[in-house]
C-alpha cells in the first residue's frame, strides 16, 4: 500500500499545490487543490491526531500535578523544577482548550504553591506566578474571585510592587467582584506598604457592603500605623478590638511591637513580650526578626543584640524567616544576618543548610553586595569543605549574571583551589553574545596574565573563533599577539571547520 504524505510546497493566487510522496519519499504526482477545500481535508485528517495529542498532554499534566501534590503533602514545599515543568506543559496546550486539560481547582492550587517554592527568592516566586497567570489570561481561561485572591496573596507575601487599583479594575472589566478575602489581602498589602489611608478606604467599603471584618484586618491596621510609628492610633485600634471582644493573638501584639520598634522603644517591646508569655502567647522567630529589621533600619544596632535572646532554635527554618534574613543582607548588614541565622539554629550540619545557603548566595549576587561582605558570608563555618562549597555556589551564580563579581571571586579562589579554563566560558560567552571581540580578548588576557591559564582548544574553538570576523590571517595574528600559540590557533580552526562539517576546508587549511 502506498503511504500518501501531503506536503505544502507552493502557494499561488487561490490555489495550493500539493506534492504526493510514496513510502520511499519519492515524488510521484502534483495535485493542485483549491485552498479552502485543502484546509478542510487537512483539518478532517488531523482532528484525531490533535485529540490524541490533547489527551496525552492532559495525562502528562495530571501526572505532574499529582507528583507536585504528593511532594507538597510530604515536604510542605514545591521544587522550582516541578513548577517550571508543569507551567511549560500548560503553555504547550492550545489556548482554547486549557480548561479541558486542567480544572480551575488545580490552577488555584498551582498559584497558591508558588508561595511554597524552595530555592526561590521572592522575586522568582512572583515570576512563576505571573508566568502562569499570563498564560491563563492570554488564553481567556475563566477566572474567579478566588484566582485573583491567590494572585494578591502571592504579591503580598513576597512584597511585590504593583497597583492594587489597576488589579481591581481588571477584575471589574471581567465582571469579577472582590469578596471579604480580597479586601482583607488588599488592606494587608496597603498597611505593609504604609498606605494607611487606602487601607481605611477598603475597610469603609467592607462596611458598606456588609462584609465581615475579622481580627486579621485590625491586625493589619495596627501594622499600618506602625510604619509611621503612630502609637496613638495603634493603641486606639487595640482598644477597639477589646471593646468588640475580638480575639487578641500574638500577631496582634506583634503589630504593636513593630510600632514600638519604629520608635526605638525596646523597653516597651520587652514588656509586651513578657506580658504575652505570661498569657501563653509567644512570638515567632519571624516576629522577632521583623523587630530586628526595623531596629536596624533605624540604625539602632545596639538594641538589636537584646532581641537575639528571643529567637528560638528550630529544626525547621521557615521561608518567611529566610526572607527577612535576605532583607537584612540587602541593607548591608551581613554580620547581623549571620548572627540571626545562628540564633534560629542554622549550622553546617542542619538539613536545610545547603538550600538556605544557595538562596542567600543567589540573593547576594543579584544585589551586588560588596566583595568583602560576601567573604564574611562564606566564612559562616570554619569547616574548609563548607567554605569551598560556599565559594563554588557563589561562583556558579556570579558566572551566570555578574561579571564584576566573578573575576574578583576567581582571584580569591585561586589561592585555595585549582582554577580551570572552563570557569571562564560563561564570561567569554557573555562578551560573544554582544559581539564584543575586545571583551573576549580582555578575558583571554586575564586568563593568561592573572591566572597563568592558557586557553585550551575547546575555549578557542567554541568561545573565540565563532565570534571573530574578517580574514583568518587577521584573527590569527590578533590571537598570537595575545599570547595564544600558533599551533593552538591552527588546531582550533581545523576543529571548528570539522564541527561545521567543512571537511574539505579543514583538509586544505594551512
């Protein structure tokens, strides 16, 4: 039986020319067809294939979702590779059929789980959530208030800067309306950012709509007043909660001690902590770390050491605690951050040590922290093995995106360990993508003069020659001037030609 394969080879006017091939892919006939008729025929023939592909994707997505769900139940976290994989699968589905391969409840969970990603900075968590949201929004996936609430929660938890009013207008355009949870998160975000006036406006809207106002809303308002150190209104809110017989929790009093921290009143903070402990209310490490962060922001370094005594060593260090540590590092107080890490129980034998270390070092690279401060961080342990691991992780992230940090790190690193040519490949590649030949030559010069490393044949073949232009003789002379041997250059040229399958040119090269 002849296997008929249809292949479009040419368009002209209103007709389409089709070539018919046999099993050996030999052309046996041309068939001109009207374009409309052809497309109908192709659609009819491909529908079963599309249906099977859609079912296959649905199965893959379900398997991936179940795997993430199981991991979440056991470990209370999600790996970034898992999230990236399922978002990629969802994106590969025809936009009009996303609802057929994954239901709305699973989408809600995926948005929620973006907050539980490990080895992810807050900005990365938001990027994952936004990428998923963009796919859904572009494909007109049917959203609900719950979806917007999850997006709001993601933004708020990770202190992402966005316009609440724009997001609410986006909801209104889709005829989706906020509920009490939406308003609660909006109020929390406004108070976190110190916008107490907008928060009070949302509270008034809740009253008009007769939506329930929980104690968490009042906790947020106290937090909002704490941003400006408005202790009068913070206490007024506390008294109102008592009058309404709302439950006062440690989070309520945490918002209050943040206000006193803003005022540098450590004596009052200690008094509130003691009062709460007597009433079986205890502050979390996150609460105390927030107080430390506020005091440091006020340049009240002396009182910070008093607060360390209230931190507790735990077997599990929470993401929310690490996020505050990262904020301490961002304001250039690495030594205080290291002390806080020690107080909450991090050490080189801790099961989370490497994951937390990776996160911190990635944050350091992203925020361009001074090299001397980075060395302090690498010295978090006296163990030489841990020191080496810190350096390798740091070098990995710096080579990915921060050339200004990579070279100084390599200079420090060379006194401890053997530096190899491939360490410089990311630096060369970054110059190559900018077609900066001088930048490439500068890196080669640093390799040879500063590190006494002669570029190997792979370095020259893959990261130098493909990005040089002009005559071979000119490039050859230029590289010789930069102390690369003639033999190395010639061998690299031949290897490059062979990799391009230019066998004749390689054979006659001289």
